C-alpha cells in the first residue's frame, strides 16, 4: 500500500518523527514512536535510555507502556504502532506480547533490526500471535535524522579527542593562559592530532568562515607563517580577507604558536613539516586556495601546490625564496643564522620590535607567548640550519621540482608583495623568484618601503590589494 493511498499512515509517522526530533534535542538517539487506536494517537514515546538510566527505554517500549496505562490493559490487540526505526529484538518481543494489530516502521536497521534486517521475529510462525508489519514509510526522512545525529556525534567526539589528546612525553604544550588577552587575535582555536605525520602531536590552526557571503564562490586564503612567528603574524590581514567574503585557514607549524613543541631540535626536518602541511590540506579538503606565504611559509609552502595543483588558484608571496641549493643563500640569511646560533635564547618580541617600531609592547610580547622557556624553543633553534644550502640538502630537490612546476605548470594568478627593508629576503631575492613563477612578471608587485622581513605587520594594505586582485568567479581554477 503506497503513501498516497494511506495518508493517515503518513500523518502518524510524521508524529513519530516529531518524537524522534525531541529525542535528538535531548541528546538521545533520534527514534520516536506513537500508538494509534481507532485512528487516534493514544500514546507517544521517544528514546530515553540515557536520561532514564534504563536500557529498556526505547521509543517503542515507552509508547507501549503509555498506551497500556491509558487503556488499563497490557493487551493492545486493536492498536497499531508507528516507529521511525526498524524495531530491535527487545521491542519486537514486546510488540508481540502486547498483541498489536499492526506495526509500521520507517528506516531499516542493518545492525539490530528484528523485522528482516538481522532476523525476523514477526515471520516466526511458531509464535502464538502474528502481527502485520509494514516497513519503509518515510524511510529517507527517518534515515536522514539518524545520519545527522550520528554524524554530529562523531564530529563532537573527534573534536573532544583532539582537544584532550594526551601530550606525548617527547613534547611540551604551551599553557592556554600564555595566550590570554592577546591584542587583535580573537579567533577560536582548532586542533588536529591524528594526522599520520604528527606522531600524536597536536597541531593548532585557525579556520574562520567569511564574514558575509562573497558575490561568487569564495576563496580560501591559506596563510603559512615562518620562523620564529606563528599565526598571530596574520592578524592584520585575516579581517580583510573575511570581510571580502572569503575563508581563512592559518595553521601553526609544529613547534610554534599553539601547536605542540617537540623537546628535541632533531625532531624538525624539512620533509616532515612539508608532509604535515600536505596532510593538513587534504584533511580539511581545502579548495580554491590562495596560498599566502612568507619566510619558511614559502620555503615549505611553495612546494605544496605541485602535489595537488587542482586545489590552488592563487599565490600571494611575500619575502621568501625557493631554496634549491644551487646558489648561495643571501648574506642577510647567513647573518641571521649566525645570530641564532650565538644567541639561541634571543628575545623574539624584541626582534619584531626592531623591525616594526610601530608595534605596541603587547603585540611584541605576543610573539614570545608560545615560548615560555628554553624547552619550548626547539623549533626556533632548529629552523635556521634546516634551510637547504646545497644541492644535496634535505628539501633542495623538492624546491627544484617546485621551481619546475611554477615555471611550466602553474595556471593560477600571482600577487607579490615585498618588504623592502628586509635584509634577508628583500628585492634582490624576490626578483629572481618572480621570474621563476609563470605569469608573475605580468602580475602586481607591491613594494612596502618601510616593511621589514615580517612584512605582514604592514599587512592591511597587502590584503586589501590582494582581495581586489584575486577576483573569485565560478569555475575559476588552476590546471
């Protein structure tokens, strides 16, 4: 009998669905039931095992109890029961003992269903009562409600596991209190700890949706920081990207920011950090990405798109390089590396203040926040020696492969911004990089005369120009 020929059945199943939604709102598995007699609902029930501390408090049993009490009789021979999920063995047995006239259910239950999915009690001819059964009524609606509930519960469990993932003995975790009250950094933290390459470490990232829908399909600005910075570096650019209608994702590299800090310098390797970023992009399934890079964000980030070019549509590149090992590293970098080796506990906030006199003391202090003591500073110590210097250096071959990709295969748009006061990766380094990226020479190159190495501290103008340049359009993608 189809639904069109039996509108009352549909009406009663919708009433059962309302009970299921009420169960879901109470945190119970969304199953609802109603008992009908003479065309009228006489009792309702919803799943309540958790709230009632009762393993028998399934929706059907709750409804049967209410119906029996209303009628003053445990026999319900002239009653029908409507339930959103195929009954289990317990509930099917209760229905047969109640001698219901008919049972109608919605979605099948392949794991515990006792009306044909796992077994069929109602087809057992040796029982002294037979009840008519009809399945599949409003099955899609009943099933979708269950899928939504279990999907949300899995996500909640995953978030909780990530937030409470035990800290490996090989690492340290900066206390949350160290990040309290940071100026201009209001965004909620997100964490991942189950990427294969993380080795149980917890990686922090920002993932902010657009402030308002973009006029076309929005872009995702993937912002990668360098050493010894963290995602705080992008606090002046993020609001502009969001206000333009785009998503922003900004991870903290392992060893930096709110991510876990391995205790040993030897943990850090070029290819390990690259692999973490590759897995991160895949896990979040980032699409229509504008890759935003500077310093180590570029050394690592510029090697990412060749692994999944369809994900990337734009490049915003600032004060960085492709370290192929084929030419000498800039003199400014050698000076930086020597300073780091001589003074491994240098004041990071003071470093930012020297290059950015417009920053407030609180902003400078925010760059020290991730590193409360020497034990947390393996990342800042390890990164300067990691820059590929020779052709056989780790990461140099990847950089050469990336150079080939950018020269011949890159099909997206490129926007370059240069902090001219940078003694490490200023114009003398950025000019060759511009020539290595297909189409970059024809694209904009924004010069920031007062901008130092961490040019994002002048990021408002860069972000504003970038959102004007990267015009999202449906169907726009890289090859």
